[in-house]
């Protein structure tokens, strides 16, 4: 936790829009970033799960980072960059390659997936990555994707490791382990919600905001909801949470970020709804259902 960064508010883990020829649509990235910052987002996450990072080559990843970074620097907003694999040496190399990213606030790194290490091994992995990282590390705990998770003792141990700044907690709810982390988090460690339906309750209980894929839409309302949690406006915040819940559910009705991309394309905000295999486009029915939920939340 030996860092000066403060992670507080709503961060949008940006989709990677593709042009008709399959290339990364840089102009669309910049427009999206400006729009989300206009709506009150604290920052942008480049190359998260929602950004289809595993499907991008090294040059494309750098293109995304540079585009997001340009906007964040111009707007004095925080840029968080995703970097990390299930191989510690490769993860260390990946974060070292970010050393020249100007103004990067933090690096988001996921629990090693597929290989199913012990919790002790995961802790040692993150210690090695944090030691090499040019920016403070945010640990991404999402057992449904990785096959392994971190319990509260391991997370709180990492919370005291130099250059570890926070946590993206996505465990499918605000469970007892999450509550233990929120209660025991030291000053300078920032627990962010990574499960969109649970942003309000987690923030009320001590979380410092969210990395929220659903905030690609209704961004102002997600920001307002988190602000309600920060200022003990429980009734008002609960009303936001209740109207945003159908949006969160519909955007994840098919593998993310397919529905989100379909919606953004329907809104004219990205040039295509395309994803890269093995991800495929969302069904029209799922896009239509999400649009209905978004319209209802806006009124």
C-alpha cells in the first residue's frame, strides 16, 4: 500500500471498438473516453476483460493504451492499464513494458488463471508483479474466470505489500469474505467493486467505487449512485441501484462485452458491433432487451 494513488469513483473498463476492416478504431476509443469522463467517470481502464485484451496483438494493445492515455492526460483523469497472465515471469515482463506510459495511475492484474495455484502462490505472484510494476497494482479477484480466488487473509496480506494499491473484487456478491476485507482494509488500499449489480451495497459497506463494464451506458447514473454511497444517501442510492440492476443483467445476458458492443453500435458510438473469435456478436434480441432496460433507467 506504499503509493500515493487514490482510487475512488467509477472507472469504465473500455471496450476495444473495431473498424469495418477489423482494425482498432482509435477515433472511437477517444470519443468514448471523452464521453465517459464528461459523464463523471474518475478514469478509464484500458485492456481489461471488457477490452478483449487476449485477442489483441502487442501493437494493438499499445494503440489502445496510447489512445486512452492521450485523453486521460488531457482531462487529468486516471488511466488504469490491464496487464497480467497466468505466468509470473510473463506478467512481470508485461508490467515492465508499461514503464513509458505517461501518467498511468495503476496497473490491473488478474489472479493467475487455468493453472490453479495455491493462495500462497498467488500472493507470491502478486508480490513479484508489484515489485516490477511502474505504477501501483490493483489485484483483480474474479474466481469465475480464473478458477482460483483469494480469501480475505490473502487479500489483506497483499494490502500491506508495497506498491499494491487496491482490489477489484468480483466474486458474485457482497459475501462475508468481501465484508471482512472492507472492514480490515488499511488506509491507502482501495477496494473497488467488479460485479456491477453489487456496486451500491459494496460501496455503502466501505468500497471506494467500481470498475464497471455496465457504466458504458447510463454513466451519469452509475456515478451518481456511487456518490450517494459516499455521502450516506441510502434511499436515493438504492433507487439508482434498483433502476440500474436490469441494465447490468441485460448487458451480461450473453458473454461480455458482446451486448455492450451491440448497444454502443446501435447508439452510433462505435463503428461495428464486432468482437474477435472466440467471442461472437450478441443476438439482436439481447441487444433490444438491453436497449429497453437502458431507456427505462433513463426515465
